[in-house]
C-alpha cells in the first residue's frame, strides 16, 4: 500500500490533485483510515494514477477521463479508443482555429508596423531618486519578473518616468500570472514619459547599491542604463523589447476590500487546505478565498460550496504578501474571474495583481 505522499511522488500527481480526484470519485483510495483520515492506495492503482496524469496533461476533460479509467481494464477497448480519438480530433480542431485566429492577428500587426521596426532608444534621461524609496519599490515588484525565455520582454523590470504633477518613477514587473507596480518620488525629469526595460540581473545589481537613504541618480542614454550611488555604480544594456501597456491592465473595476493581518493570514495559507485547478501544472497548489459578510477572509476547504470564491496560486499569494512589506494589507476581490489585488493600506500606488485560477468541476 502507498500513502498519499508516496502516490504523489510515484505518479506525477500532486497531493492536492489526488485529494480532488478522490472527492470527485475518479481515483478513490483503496483504504481510508477511519481515525486519522489517511489515504492508502493499492499497488494496482499506481498505473491508473499515471494514466490519469497523462490524460490530464493532454487536456482531456474530467468527464472523459472518468470513462477512460472505467473502461481501461475491460476486454473491450473500443470505448477507450473512441474517447482518445475524439479528444485528439477536438485538439486538432482547436489548434486549427487558433492558427487561423493568430494569422489574422499577425496580419493586423503587420499593418501597424513597418517591416524593419525596432524599439527606438530612449532619449537621454536623468533622474534623482531617494535610495530608500527605490529600494522599497524594487523589493515590491522583483518577485513578479518573468523567467520564460520565450517571452524576453517580461524578463526585466520596466522603469517608467513621468514628469509634472502626479509624475515620478514607476517600476513594473509581470510574468503574465501576476503583476506588481510600485511608485517612487523622482526629480530632474520634466520631459515626456520615458520608459526603459531593465534586465533582471542589472536590477539586482542596482538593488545591491541601495543600502542607505541618500539620493541616487538614474541615467539612460541610448541603450545604456546606469545607476550612481555615491562613488559606486551599476550599468548595463537595456532590453530591446517593448513592455506591455501595464496601465491598461491595472484599470480594474472597484471590488470588495478586506483588511488582513499579514502574519495571521500567511499562517492560515500555509496551514490551510489547498485545491487543484484544471489548468494547474506540476506541484502548483491553489488557495480558495472567500470574504465573509463581516469582512473576514477565509481559506476554503474541500467541502466548502461557496459560489463567490477566488482561487489563486498559493505560492504566488505568499510572495505578494511578503513583497508588500506591511503588517496589514488590503485584499481587493472583484468577480471570480478578475485578478485579486493585494494593496497597502497606506500607499495606493504600490500593489500587485494575481490572476485567478479555474477550479476543477
């Protein structure tokens, strides 16, 4: 017999996924201890679990997976083959539709830009920024920098400088699943908005210089970005990519806000129940959140049937709570399909957004 942890290790399904499939009646343990509730799996169930993992990675709907498993051990394999072939045809049809849509989008893009368009170097810019504010801003967004080499425009931090009233320096990072924005005061730039995408290693080198509270200077000339801090400097080449227009992405309808004690909430997340999402990969674990009528945020368990819940990647949420750097924070809930906003109580210009994850079933 295998414990649920051993089954997760050997099958490729996470513990939370195994719990979900047990509750859904897809892969029920051979034995559940009546006292402790521990799940135990028979040796023959390992093959079923590995098959289940492969089918889910292939995107097969749960209803079809249930039928495949039910017919897998039977002598007549026509049902299983039929389900596999039907799913493959569905994937091919969806891929053909996606290719057609992408071709249309590429044609629209070609009409908007000349064949040889490249990002124009930023004109010379010079800013003076309080070191402490810039340090806090970089700490608030660094966790959201992307790592996907296929999306190099997301592997850095956007420095967005704007002069005049309401201006300053904003730093922004996103990996598609989360976005973080922070603002600092800045002096010396009175021209039009200037944006430069700084690669993550250079951002880390800049952050290492920000140990005091003095004023530091940020300069951009052509493709070169430099930060001067007293007699030290960090310099390198900007990323020659356009960053997404984050201002469009952060314009969200006002949602319901709930204030949380960060230490207590982190403990509730760390010790609380987790769920598996239909689009989750690997060991991703989801926390399902609900705001009660009195404004408290609860972490929902497997048996909760609340409709107005939001599921987010638990690790991403813990990262956002830590990066915010406050003892108390505001969680802003919109629709279940809208991003969850993590905001400071004393700073509307520094926040992070987490994309919700669809739950199985």
